C-alpha cells in the first residue's frame, strides 16, 4: 500500500498481516481522489473514515492537507496501527474504536466527506443502513459527499440521496449527496 499524492507521496505503508482488512486498491484510490480533487480543497474539509481498516484513505486525505480526520473501526489492531502510522507521519488523524453502526447512531460529528468501506460480504440491509443513519442524523455537511465502497455485485442506486456510482475493476464507489 502506498500514498498516492501530497506531502507523503510514494511512501509505502507495510500493514501487519493479521489485520482483518481489504485495503482499497491504489488504482481505485487514485481514481477516487481525482474526482474529489475537482470538487474540494482538501485543506478546508473534514473527513469521517468509516470501517477505516488500515487507515489507507485517512492517510491519503492527511497527505493532501486535510487536518480534520476521524477514523472509526471496531478492530483494536486496526486502530492501534492507524495511531502508530499517523504518529510516525505526523498526521492529524483522530481514531475511535467502535462498531460503526453504534457510532453513527450516537455521534453528532459532521463532515464534508464521509467515506465508508464496509466488508463486501455485508448484506444489502447493512449497506442500506449506512446512508440511512448518516442522513437521518444529519452527519453529512451541505455540499458534502458520502462515498460507499462496495463490490460491483452490490447495487445501491435505489437508495435515497444516491447520486452516481463509478466502477474501478472489482471496486465500486457509490456517491450520495444531501438533496
């Protein structure tokens, strides 16, 4: 895994083999950030990274100048790894060890970009619950984006606030906006 752009461009991050993760591929990540780069000034936004895993997406935002990043994951090993990496790279990433659904039910934290990368094996019901909770609790700021990563076998286009989706190999990103 490597950081694509920004102050830490090309830095490789070696993740422990025992983490229960499936990091976003470099190709998909680069394509995603090309889209975001055209719509946001990274230094002016806040980011909520759900199912953060290795912290791959959080590091990319931090490298590009985002200073308000919150990474949420329920796995202690993932949180520990993100904290260690963020400290080593001097990145402003705040971590929260929590079940993402419980976190979304209770938090009042709002963000310009909310990125969710749940396990691809999630049921359609669980995938649906992510945008439902985010919009029900007004966690996405106006003109912000919720991005849900999933396999191409999952279709989220029928959900409220769905805007569009992009496919990159086996990865798919569905974008949601406040209407």
